[in-house]
C-alpha cells in the first residue's frame, strides 16, 4: 500500500545525511526531468498494485468566483517543460483543447524540452519554464546573485514526490544483502532517494549491497533490472506493473508532500505583460484540476493521444490516479514543506545550507493570488510566505 506523508514527518537533515553517506557538491538533476519515458521496457504489465493517495473527484471550476478572468497580451507563449511523463504534461494540451488558455488570451503554446531551461529563460528563448525548485534557487544563488534578471517562481504545480523501489522475482526486503541495487544517475535526486530507501529497509548502501549508479532515464533502469543486470532499482509508480508482471514486487512505496517544481519567469516577461503570471496560473489551475479529476481520465488520455499524438503507455494509465495526484491543484504550497524539501536535497547539490533564509526572495506570487481569487480558491500560500496549505490530497 502506498502511503503519503509530509516531508516534515519523514526527514531531518541529520537523518538523511546519515542514511545517504553523501556530502554536498555536484550538480543535481532535479525531480522534474527524472521520470523519462524513453527506452520503455517491452514487458506488458497488468494493472499496477500501487494504491492511490486519497483524492476526491471534483468538478473543474467553471467560472471565476472572486474576480474577473485575468488576461494576457502574450498570445504566443514558449514554454520550457522538461518532463517527459505524459500525465504530468497533460495540462498543457488539455488546457489548449478545452479552451482554458484561449480564455485568458493565450492562443498558442510552443513546448520545448531543453535540459538547460534556466539558460533558455536568461536568453529569452523561453517565456516561462517548469523549474525544479532546487535548481531554480541554486541558479539564483550562483549565476544570478545580483537578481538583475529577476528570475522568480510564480507558482508550484508539482507538490508530491514518489519514493519507490522495485525488485525482480525472488528478491525481497529480507534478502537484499549482497545484491546489485540500481541507484539512478549519479548526483541526482533519485540516487539520494534510493540510498534513503535502502536505509529505511535496514541496509547500509556502502557495505550491505552492491550499489550501482545508472545512466539514461528511469525506463532504462527498469529495463536493466528486468534483463537481470541488477536485482532492484529505484523507480516510479508506472514501473510497479512491469515488475509484478515478471513475478517481482515493490519493496518500498511512499509519497512525500514536497513542492518539487513550479513555473519560473524573468522580470522582462513580467514587465512585458504584468498580467501574464495571473493569466497563466488561472489557465493552468483549471487545466490541471480537469486532469486531476478522475472522472475525466479517459477523456484526458484521448485528448493526449488522438489530438496531440502523445502515447500514454499502459503502465502509466494504470497509475493515472497516483501520478495525477502530484498536481497541486491550486499552484500553491506550504512554505514549511519547502524548507523541509531544501533540507532534504540541499546536501546533494550547490544549494547552500542556509537557502531557507532566502528562497522566499525567488518567488513572485502576486499573479497566483489574482488567479486563485478569480477561481474562488483560498489564497495559498500567504502573501508573505509565512504559511500555506498542502493541496495535493485535498482536491
């Protein structure tokens, strides 16, 4: 059974450092681009056994309740969205098909998958980009210390992080000792997570198992496991069905409430159209709430596949309810959980230990609050980022 916890319930900096045995330094590949769908394993999978985090089916907000619809003059928008998970990409395309973006004046969205999304924002190649919160903060701390570019996050759309490890047939939490365990790409969030999971299962990653870092995307790691190159690996919800189809299992399944990623823009974009942030948040919230509503699942998949040519692989369809719960539902978050998330990943990249004293400087949520008010939603988080509410389970 998959459970979902606040990151504050699970982690402290000391506990995580002890579990991982890692030190600060090295570039960290964020959670946003870590769930690739390339090189998909060919094993057909039955319905995954992962139980969905609690969520209710609620109708998409039909009309603004607090104020008029926010509008933008930017009819053509270039979006950097380096996350190949098709369910997490769904709001981009569902929002265009259902008219949510056109409603605020956005007629065309050009999506770019470039890895270096921060550089593309700086150059003006992107108007807006999905950014891992740690990467965005780290960039502002090092490359943009004078804040001349004014790169700020305008909303958090991904508020949950899966922690999953799967294994081949015959491998269990009781017999991992001496086996080869796949730990994702070196220096990545997923490598850190895999080491934490091993610790939770009672193993020292340095001495008790043969810990192996991997290349490629998550499907490549699972393919390596299914082919016998490794015995177990860190993975994502859709991969559980691939393991169980071959007699394997999920050794560990948890979800963290963690504000892992959101949308970032530059000061130049906000100056070009002060209404853009509010308009974007308004359209995105409507779209992601539509995708998050489980009664719309089949229509969302049809829109993705039939109208936009994106294949939603069967194993991802099986866990649609789980993956779609990663959406925040209101582009808001709990600042206390951002503090805890930075404590969790800080030791593994160039985010300084005292980032929690400054990350609030890298947000401009004025547009988000306009959008939330227009949609009749509570303001979340507070304007001074002193408090907020986790919404991934509350929609």
